[in-house]
């Protein structure tokens, strides 16, 4: 079964590098530069995992994920940020999307990111059965 990840980041180099990693691992990669672009993709594609930057111009990562979850309620979420303060008290900022999202701080190693996304996908796939 094809696995699909939606990568949302306003930095094109981040989208490129992460996309390259997951394509090499057999994932279908959708990339969006904004919440608006992410929602457009979420309306047209099945998405297993949303990997979203927290700090973006316009709608931030929390708002982006809330909108995407409206179209993809079963998608697992991993938020990423290079701003440590964005993770200070994430539970207070989160709407009711279901399970709390995973977080990864930038910069991260591609090996760590790949392993964490694989674990997230495995754990959410097991719950879907």
C-alpha cells in the first residue's frame, strides 16, 4: 500500500530535502508552502502523515494542521520547528484533533526524522486495523 506524507514548510529547501528523503524511502510526497496550499492538497489526496512547520507566515502550523485534519481526520501529525518556544506548552495550544501530535526540533538529522516518521506511521497503522 502506498504511503503518503504531506510536508508543509515555507522554506523551499526544507521541503526539497525532506521530500527527497521520503521519496527514497518509497513514500509519495506532497509538498506545500502554506496552510492554504496544504488544505488544497488535503482535499484531493489521501494523506497518512502531515509533517508541518510550526512557525510560518500567515496561518501557523497549529492552524494549518487543524484545517488539514478537517479533510484528513485519520492523518497522523508531526510538527517541527526551529523555535524552541513554539514547543513550550503545545497541549495548551492544540485544538481537539485527536491524539497529541509528535514534535521534532530543527535542526534534525534525516536519519532521526525518517525513523520517527516510520514509528509514527506504524503506530497509527496498527490502530487503524
